[in-house]
C-alpha cells in the first residue's frame, strides 16, 4: 500500500500564500538559517540525533541542502524538492509516536530563534500538518502490516 505525501502542498483558503510568506520576511537565507540551526540542535539531541547518526543514508550536508529545498517548496512554492519523505520515515527503526511531538517542540524553538515572529505560527501549522501526516503514514502502515501478518 502506498500513501502519497502530497500534504505539504495542501493549503486552505486562509493559509498564507508563497507571496504572504515572502512578505513576512521568509526567503532562502532565512530558510537556510533555520534549517541549519534545527539540524545543529538535532545533531546533539538524545532522542532525534541517533536516527540521523545511525540510519541516515544521506550525509549531513546533503540532508541540509535537501531540507532547504523542502522548506523552500513548502513555504515559497518553489519546485526544488523532489524527495520522498514518507519512505524516508517508514524505514526508520525504533521510531515512536512520541518522537514526533518532540520533533515539533524542537522545531518550534528553532523557528522562534531564527524567524520573523509573525511567520512562526504559520510555519508551525505547515510543520504540524506534515508531522501528523508522516506519523499517520508510519504507524498506520505498521498497524496494517501487523494485521495482515496475523
Ligand atoms: C520523530 C521525527 C522525525 C525523525 C526521527 C526524522 C528523521 C529523519 C531521518 C533520519 C531522515 C534521513 C533519511 C535518509 O536520508 O536516510 C529524514 C529525512 C527527511 N525528513 Fe525527517 N524525521 C522526523 C520528522 C520529520 C518531519 C516532521 C518532517 C517535515 C515537517 C520531516 C522531513 C523530512 C524530509 C523532507 C526528509 C528528506 C526525505 C527524502 O530524502 O526525500 N521529518 N528524517
């Protein structure tokens, strides 16, 4: 079963557009700043860090470039990201549902430190939606697999 991750492209009528994010001061420089800061924190985080140290296929530099492209696509509507987030997370061994909550809190702290204040709730809305989608994909697929193998 394949669960597509097109959620990062989903918007509602009240969501800011790419132009709105640009007007809030979100540009490629800010995106790189918060991405680099977030993964510096993740690198030393006792919960999130080991997934990257032990299971990441990409190098840290490749991952950071990829994540700049990802957030550029999500916030500024560029088409620079062409990865596949769902399989990258379903393959992670030892991932727990609660780890997503920790990811969200850690990410929000980073945004507060790096981004224009008004943009933070809007970026967080996108981040939480994607985190929920990934969490659902990871744990729903696991439940399906366990039921099918009974
Ligand atoms: C507990 C939470 C999370 C953990 C432990 C985690 C861990 C990882 C790891 C280890 C990779 C590298 C995969 C590889 O290159 O082999 C990765 C890739 C990625 N992560 Fe996460 N992640 C989490 C949550 C999130 C969330 C909430 C988002 C988005 C808001 C996200 C977006 C991505 C993207 C876009 C990639 C690149 C996928 C690709 O290669 O196409 N992650 N993540």
